[in-house]
């Protein structure tokens, strides 16, 4: 019940979340790629 939803959300959140907003605001993973490609 929770494992199926957590696994699907974790996979999408790990690839779409960190490099998109969660990490972009913190500056840990996103700032390492987005800022490098944008600048």
C-alpha cells in the first residue's frame, strides 16, 4: 500500500525533485547542474 506509492514517488522525486526544486532551493544537487548549464 505505502511501499508501491513510496517507491514510485521516490523514483520520480529523486530524479525530478532534487534537480528541480528541493535541491535547487538548497543548492546541494541542483545548483551543481542547472546553474552550470544555465550559466
